[in-house]
DNA sequence: ATACTGTGTTAGCACTGCAAACATAACGCA
DNA sequence: TGCGTTATGTTTGCAGTGCTAACACAGTAT
C-alpha cells in the first residue's frame, strides 16, 4: 500500500480500491470503463482483470452493493410497509433512491442479468421476498406474491420513467407527491 | 442503387437502409454499432455520419420507430382501455411488447433522453397523453393524470423486471397471467 | 533454497465512435 | 451545353475500449 513506505508492487487491497473508484466514477457521472477505473486506482490498465473476470463482473459487484444500499434504505429508515399508505411511502422511497443515484440504479437494472449465480439475481429475489413477506402480514387474504410484484412493478416503473425523463416533475418533492398520487389513484379506482 | 445496373456510388436511400439494417441487427441480438450497421448496408464505415449526427441519433430514430409500433400495438389491436379489465389487458400487451422485442424496448427507454427536441420525448408524451385521455373518459371523477402515470408505471415496471430477469415466469402465457394478477391484486387491495 | 502461487505490468489485437480531407455524382443555372 | 454548388460516400487517422498473452515481482510452502 501507499500508507507505508514499502515498495507497493502489490497494492494490498486492489479489489476494494477498484470497487470504490468505480463507484465514485459512476456516481460522479463519468462514463466508467475498466481502464479508467484502473487509472483512477493508480494501477496498470489490465490489473483489474486479476480481480474481475469481466467488465460485467465489476458492474455486477457494483450492482450488488447498490441492492444492499437500496434494501437498507427501504427497510432501515421506516420499517417495512405495514399499511396501504406505507406501501405508497415505500414506492416514494424507491423512486427517490433511483433519482438520487441514477447511474447506480441503471447498473442495477439495465441489463439481462442472466446467470443464475449472479449476485444481482439473489439480491433482487431478496427484495421481492421481503416485500412479499411484509405484504402477507398486512393483507393475509390477498395474493401476496401478486401484490408484491405489483407494488414493486409500480415503484420500479415510475422510477424508470422519471429517471428517463419520460415523466417529468420540477422537484424531488413534486416527484414524491406524484408517485404517492399515482399509487393512491390506482388502488382507489377499484373501489 | 443496386437493382439497376448503375454505378451506385450513391446509394439512393441510405438512411432508410441504415435504419432497417440497424433494426435487424438490434432485433437479431447482435450488438449494434455504427460501423457494423454500415458494413451490413454495404457502405463505408463512416457513411452513416452523413445521415445521423451521432450514434445516439441513430438510436433515437430506432426508438421513435419502436414507439410508433408500441402505440400501434396498444391502440390498434384492442381499442383503448375502456374499463378496469381493459386496463389490465393494456398492461399485459405492454409487457408482451417488451418481451417480444427486448432490445428495441431497451433502446426506447434505457437512457436519459434529455434533449427537448428528442423524437423520443414527443413519442413518450404521446403515449402518456393517450393513456390519460382514455382514462379520463372511463373514470371522469378520478385524477386522470395520476391514474395514467400509475397505469403506465405499473406496466412499465413489470416489463422491465421481467425483461431483466428480476421477475421470472416460464412462458409468455404465465407472464400475461401474472401481470393481470398483479394489476388486479393492486386495484382490489384498496376496496 | 526452490518451486509455486497470487498479483501486477507491458505489449498487442480487434474493435469502436468520431473528425478531416477527399472523391463522385446529381442538380441548378448561365 | 457547360460550370459551379451541394449532397452523399470514401479514405485516413486518432483516441479510447475490452480482452488476451507473455512477462515480472513478491510472499508462502516445501
């Protein structure tokens, strides 16, 4: 490492350094590439290949980190949805996360994500399961699976549409209000 | 052109040829690049720049075509949603489109889409407006704007999640069933 | 001590988007 | 008819990318 005066041919914890460099670039708006990440970490252009098979593997690791943060943000702050209004706030928080960390959100979702062993798949399943569990407790008679998909779908769809500029709002507050409104409009239309 | 025996230094309708070549490649699963598209159209690597400012411009044109097809598919086939079940079928059709033409769908939505003059923005607005109009007729008392956003959001979110493998189903029929189920579960939970 | 293994480096390939300078053909107008 | 102008395509070239292969260095185990 650099903190000691040692030769530092071996970095010490390159993998972590690469991940944080990549995350910084991603969130900083710079288009991130393996080579650029390597530059930022101060190593040779191909050093990352010792730690990540692929560009995809790096992305996958970033995405996994994103899922952890998302789960923390959703579960941690306000407790799991326990009522209809809670569900609405869940959607609001989900969309807020997407708008606060747009590039990360895109990395988390933007691509096929095929491999069964993909970290992302497990993380996504965890989110879905968490939602389904919570909903099952709140609405025991309903089809929790279907409801969880719907809730996730609605939140995710609105997040994407606002993120891509397909839906527009002036401020984050307005987005929150619109998301809440959309959710409530939909659940109350069947009454 | 090539159909006549002429010299064919000028292609005749390169722009259209490039677009259809690009669409074929996109739908064919090949990662599409300006150069590859040019190759496929049988012209020099940089010829496309005469017709598209950017790689983005080509993508934008493809996306616009995609939006037209999507609108046709939604509006044309079954008439606009006129009832709650219709809305569900609308969502089903939306997701089906995404799964049938995944790469196109990603191009249509996958990126910021900033420019105010972007064809995509207008196309997306048209979709939103169409939905809002239809819903306003069906549910005059409801907030049509909010409802349209919710409907679009739900359909779009489910489309993304199935497309990315975050939600999974064995067959297209199962997807359709689950989308319907999710929609109905959500609107009936508020009853 | 010696081999081995893990980690980093250099060199090089095929590809990409894009800009500049050039070539060719069509069209407008005398 | 002939001559410029303009639209369209070509060649050349640059910087950047992902990735592989061959090499260099350092710590560990035998």
